[in-house]
């Protein structure tokens, strides 16, 4: 009888972990994703850390749209009051990013790359952000946690609130043949995923009570229709999409941000959603991002300036640490251009979670041979909503990523010539 009770208890524990009750046991549902390796730190036993390059998504922001947008006209409900203006970093986002910066500081001190109370000399550390409020602010908060006694400035290159070409996922150097081939590739890869969003759209409409909205009652909106989407590819502009997916993405994005920011009772306008339902809502935004920025021809094009920037940082022998702060479109396109294998993210509802970091580390073994590791680091749902402190006993979620077609060593590290060769190939493919 005791053994039976133990077996039942074990089954219940496993079930709870799968459904997300025990922290990082919640797995995102991504097509053809390999089983990812989840770690409790970024360290590699037996290797010396030489350099770290981080590509970060900004942390929690308010929705991109304000009064008079579809957020107002597509639902009868009032959205939560935000601590920031439209598209700007929220106070919670700032707190979370400071905690993330402090986590990196403690880890880098432990690895011996940073001394305590590090005040870097010229060129040793770089903090570089896109010139938007949410990215500059994220970089400043991260720097406060990372270098609390240093006056190192956050670097940005354009006039405030203008997109930096390095971070702007715009198409460059394209012709009509490129447009035809890219559109064909986008449709071949993603048409079925767009068509499969019917249930997601239905759930979204129920959560926001779209049939009680101004747009629905006036006849301006007649329902989400999978397959009504049209693409536009133009020189010096981001890939664009019109139709149900774009409209639904705006609403999905706002709901997910509200979920991170607010009290659970208020985040879905009184509805109590399961974790699967939150993932289904977030999947709309994920599909939108993938369709526009992750097809290989598109990704190689729009990520080209950022790939060059990351490669230059990894080639900079005087640099200890680099932090580049951009957007989810940057992370999606860079990973696609580098042919990163599909992955699972425990305890996340987005493919590129808010505030997530794509972390490239350069390591050396005892003989001096150099390697590269690549990981996705992000705060769990509980950490996001609880703004809990991060440390060794409460680390962020860390998932080891893999280059498709490259063989890592038993420690998950890639020979530096192989990893840099992948950067070189992605950059040359642009031409």
C-alpha cells in the first residue's frame, strides 16, 4: 500500500510539473521543437570565461497603441492603467531588468571576468541600445544592476525615438526576384500555421468580448478570418502584413503584456484562463513575428547589420562584455539567420519572452582552445509577475540552444571556428 501511495504521489508531481505548477516545468508548444537542455547557470566546468555578448529584448513595456486604436474599438473593456506612456518601458520592466543586470554581475564576478565593483576601462564593456525609449531604458536599468558604481554611458546612435539601422529589421538591397522568392518562402513555411489560428482567434474574441465592441456593432469588424492576410515587401521598410493576423497580433500583444504587468484577476477582463489558453493567445503574436522575420531569406536580410555587430563584438579582443538591446524581431531574425534549432522554453508563454537574452559566451579550455556557447536566458512567469530577486538559488530560466548542422562537444560548446563560420555564412548569404 505504501508503494502504491508513493507511485500515486510521483505521478501527481510529474503531472503538476508538466502543467506548470512547479516553476520551469511548463513547455511551449512549438512545431518540430527539439527537447531543450535547461540549466541552472551559464557556467562551464573546466573552461575559462573570456567574453560575453548579449542580445537582449527590452523588458515589459506598455502596449504600442494608445487611445483610439483597435485596443479601444475592438473591446468594450478598459485596459489596465500603465505606469508608462504607449510603447515605453514600465516601472515593473525597469525593476526586472535591474534584477537581471545584478544576476549577470554576480555570475561574471564568480567567473572572474569582473572584479567586485567593476569600473571598466575604455573599451572593456559596451552597452548599446536601439534609440527607442523602451530599449534605452532597458539598457540603463540593466547597466545599473551590472555596474552599480560605474558611470559608463548607454550608447545609442540615432536621434531619440528613431530606429537605429542596426536594430531596424528593414529590407535592404532587394529586387523583384528577391520579393517573389521571399514571399513564396514565407507562404510555404507559414501558411499552414496561419490557417491553424482559428481556435486562437476564437479564444481571443471571447476574452476581449469582441462582439460587444464598437467595431463589431458598427460592422467595421466582422470577425477574424484565417487566410485573409496580404504581404508587402518594400525597400527600406520592415516586412508588412495586413489582415486578421495583424489586428489579432495587436490585441494578443496587449493581453500578454497586461498578463505580465497586472493582478491576475484583471488581466483577462474577469476571465480565468489556463496556462494553455495564455499560450494560445501568445501564439498569435509569435506566428506574426515568425511570418514577418523568420523565413530564412527575410531573416538573413533584415538581421544583416546586427549579425555584423555581434560578430564584431566577438572578434574584439579588448572587450569583456557587450550588451545590445533591441526587440523580439531582432532575436527572431538573428536566430533564424544563424539556423538555430527550434527549442522549448519552460515556464514561458512566448517564443522570445519579454526581457529575454540571447547569450553568446567565449570560453577557453586548459590548452587555450576557444569555444562558443549559445543560450536563451529569461525570467520565469513567477519571476516576471513577482519581481523576485535573482541569484544562484533563484536563477532565471536558461535554455541551451543549438546550431543546426553543427556538432557541439560533450559540454555543449562549439569550436570557435565553427560558430564564427556560421556568422560568416549568414552574413555572406545577404549578398
